[in-house]
């Protein structure tokens, strides 16, 4: 590892890229997308054809619980070995790759591909690691993924880490100096995935990345930016691929048990390939994820909420487009604070807003989820996590259902909330549409 990348958990890697292949057939979307749409993955297989493709090296999660999963995993490991033995890859040693990804909406998202040190990553709540999970990790989801990775000779990343870089000091200089870099790949991405380009950073540009990340890590900057005295710096937040990164961490911990501690630093599994993206990138959009309850008594839910948060109150409105504040009484207006949270809900033909004047959580989703976890545990009702206002409202108005529609989380809230509350509630936000998630292109040896 280059000395200039010491202490920031992110550094250049020996990156494998396919050579002499059709990159539009090689690159496929993250395995945790389209999990209820086998047709998508069948079409991907048709498009990939018989030639080398990343599709042959991953396990789409739509098949994770299928009968043939063990056979699929063995085939994946065999394909990886074959690709290595047959020199499908070219290795770019000690490299960072600057990525420009044109999304389905035409906006260009920029990032840097390199490796992170898993000793500096933690997914358990309340930790002080440089790299932290943003949402709660479902531990039961890790063992099946470990089976896929534990014997794999290489990894392909779909993990995206976020940096809180308002001045765009880390990635901005790469965009301005892209003409100085060697282009490593360019391709249209299958199934409406947009377009992608990858460039190899020069050593001078690498130094700029290192200097800027060191500056973001400064404890004094952390305290002044977030107003949290004595907080340990959080340089990276996991934006996408939290369970995949947690799986890599578990595999590393398992590997540590097989060798003396003096050899841990040399384990290839100690590192994981990721893409770093600026949280403030204009192409990166945070979308809320709503909650729909099934087979519930909506009036009982609202009554229980008011008992759980005694200072909260409801306001009935005609539709979600109404300004509910116009319907507040003088006494209710007097209760409002700067930090007050507003949660929309609907059921049958009723529409309303719950006002929580003094919330204990940084985000409305945290306030709501804390209540829902307790309520659902007691009542045994079902919940689903819904993308899109219209879909959530349609579902919520069906007999026996109820939906809560949450506000979008501001990007500026992400890092401060994770540092203050530990992790966000599960399913807090989504970063863009499924086809705009990371596509597998780069690889790295992990054995």
C-alpha cells in the first residue's frame, strides 16, 4: 500500500479488467436488484451470450433461495478459475479508476474504484470506524452470501461508499483533468443501464485524492461540520451493498482464524473493492422508502402511536397536496419546533399527517420505525417497504391496509444521523432506480 494512503482506509488495488471482450456483454447490474423478476436475469443471460461475462461470476439474488443454489455457486467458482487460467483478465497493478456513469436519466455520476481495508469497516451500531454501515444489517442475510464468497478466487464489487465532500475536493479534480488519464474501458450498459467510462488515475492525481481524503478525516472538521463534540471521524458511509460488504468482513474474520496474527495484514481477503462516490454528486438522488401495513385496524395503529409518543397529534387533510399547517389550531402551532417531524398517512378514504413536536430520532423514518417495530411485534401484522408515493397510497387505501409516506432524507442529514443515532433504520432511503445501480466490471483476487 502506498504510504500516502495510510490511515484513510482506501487505497489503490491490483484491479483485474477483462481484455478482448465486448464490455456491453460483460457488465451486468448488481446481484441484489430485480430480485422478484427472473425474466430480467433470463434476458441478461441471453444478451451476455456464450462469451466471457460477469454474469457467469455472480449469483443474482433472485436465485439465492432456489434448489440449485449450491450447483450455481460451484459453477461460479469454476468460471472464476477458468477466466484466471485462460487469461481473460489483464491486471492493472496499484491502480485507482475514475468512473463516469451516465444514468438512465442522462445525469453523470462520478466515482473512484479502489480497495478498502476491512479492519476499518464495521456494520454494528454505535461503532467509531472510518467506514460505517448506514442502515441496520440483517445478520440472517450474511451466511448465504458467505457461501458464495468463501471459496471464490476473485471478487467483483457493487458496493458504493459515500463521502461527505460539499466542496467536491476529492473527485472534482479528476473530472477537470480527465484528459490526462488513460481510458481503460467504455461501453453502453445492457437493459437500460446507461453508459460508463473508466480511466486510470495518474500518480499525481492519486496524491490529490489522498490529500483531499486526509483533509476530510480531520477531527476538527468533523466537530465543526456536524456539531458533535469529540466524535470520531466517519470518512465513508456505505450507500449501496451493505450486506455484501458485511459478507466480505465476515469472510475476512473467518480467514483470520486460519493463520497467525502476524499474517493478517497479508491476507487478500482483508481488502474489498468498492466505488467511492460523493454524497453531494448532483446525479445521486435519495428517494424515500414508505411503509405499508397489512391486515391492521388503522384507528388502533394511530391510537397506539399517540400513546407511544404522547406529545404527537394528528391533522386530517383532504389530500396529500393540501397544506396541513393551515389546519393547525393556535395551540398546535405553539407546539411546533424547528426539529418537529411530519409523517403522512392514509387508509380507506382518510388522509392525514402525524406531527411529532420533539422527536428523539434525527429522522422521521427513525421515529416511525421505532414505533412500528414494537407495534408489529405485539400485533403480528405484516409490513412492506414501498418505493413511490402513488404506489404507497394505492396500497394503503385497500381494505385492511394503511400506509405511512415519509419525507425524503436530505443528503446533508446522512452522516450526522449515522454519527448521532448509530445506523439508520432499515429501508430508510434508496439511491436511484434499479438500472442505475453499479454494474460489475472490475475484479480483484481475494485468495
